[in-house]
C-alpha cells in the first residue's frame, strides 16, 4: 500500500510538471531600447521564449531609431517606440508630452512579465510604466544600480560573459526555464522587397565592408581596406561600402578610388541596409552595430577589433552561419589575415 501511494505521488508530480511545462505565457514585454548592437544582442531571447511558450505574445520597447531591428523578427507582435533622447532635449514642448502620453497609453495592457534586459535608469523608468510583474538585473549585475529598484524580481548574472548570454540568462531565469547553451537563433529576416538590389550587385558576388564606427580608434586603416579589396578583386568579388555620415562617405569613396571593383552605396536606413547585407557572400566589419546585424542575418562575418576586447561584446555566431572576431586592443589585423579568415569562413572544407 505504501508503495502504491508513493507511485501515485510520483504520478502527481509528473502531472504537475507537465502542466507547468504547458502553461502559456500569454503576454511578455521586452525592454531593450538601444543601442544598435545591444538591440541585436537581445534578439535571441525571442526564439528562446517561443521554445518554451509557443503561444507567447511578445512586444518590444525600443528607441525609434532602432525599431527596424525588431521589425525584422516575424514573431514580435507589437513594437512600442520611444524617443528618450529627443524627449529629453525638448521637455518643454507640448508635442513631447503628447508623445509620452501616447506611449504610456500603448502600454496600457497587463503583461505576464515585463523584462528589462538593458539595466539603465531610463529603461527601468519605462519598465515601471508597464503593467505586469517586472524583472531585471540585481544591483550587482547592472551598470546603473539604482535601476534595480524598479523591478519586483532581480537576478544576479555575471558580467564575465557575452552580452547575448547575459540577455538569454536573464530572460530564462525570469520565465523559469533553463538557460539555453545552444548557438543563438537571432530569428530575423530581411525584407528583400524593401530595397531591390542595385544592378551592379547582381553581376558578381560581393562582400559588404562595414567600415564606419562611432569612434575613430575602432577604425581599420584605409590602406588595409584597399589591400583587402584588391584581394577580393583577384577573385572577381566586389567590395560594397555603405555609409551614414559625411566622414564615412569620404572614407568609402577613398577606398573605392583605389579599386576596380568597389561600390559606394547611397545613404540607406537600417532596414534597407539589412536587405543589402542579407544578399552578401560575407561581411567584414569593424566594431559597429552593423557587423552584429550581419551575424544576426546569418551572413558569414569577420569582425575586426583594434581598440576593444571582443570577449564580452564581440560578434557571437548564430546557429546558421559562422562568425569570427579578429584583433584586440592595439592589435590590428592585416589585410591578408582578414582575407584568409574570410576565405576560411566561406570555404570551410578547403
């Protein structure tokens, strides 16, 4: 009889486990507003969530300048845009407060979980506006410790791991599943109709050269880009160069002027660039958000670091394409090193 009771209890535990596994987390709000690379690093949590809660309704709060990124994910339901930087600079304008009021109204929904993976005071304030149980990093795991007081549940997550892993760990702990250890699935798809390919790009393979960065110390020397481009030319491959400001345009034109097969793109927004990047043979880029975008789009990617350590914020290869970090603080890879790594990525068996 005692054995039978024990078996019944075991069955009861199993039934409870099955019920827990099948609980539907109906509505989840992710708060990750900026910057470009940080937003991209947050993408894998969407597919992680859906692995455990297939019917989840996932919304995302993001700065308007980076809203093209979650928009590329087919499983994001609503994108709530904020303009914190612009609002901060125009606090005395009626239009600013009207926008803030409209944003708060858009969050007038009860969420089963509100998860702030950013961990800044600005993101914590946004998290406080939402209705639902709030989750975030604890005061020892966060850049701005005051932000941790905005959450009902906090989690200690080491800084000594990649940003993608930190995001995935936080969301896993918040929603009660084991932190994934598989390669991340960024889950985004470029819209090929958004910006049709230039006719020049349809004639031969091309590599997208992401040469611009927020700091000059992160740049790869122009002569290195030219040397890399000449090696591409020897294999009938074009180097395609985007730009976002006048300095980047001048650099792109300088590189192009020394090559037979190089193309400087017109100025494009993030969504349009995603379309171009998604059709490249590979991407080569410096420490910039667009290099992370190439990885997220499952393009073989060589990331070049000259002034930062890629261990914590370098590119992290997704599940469907290789990516590698070259260089480090004051360690500048040569054009030949980058070209050889590019060849290795696109021809892994040779």
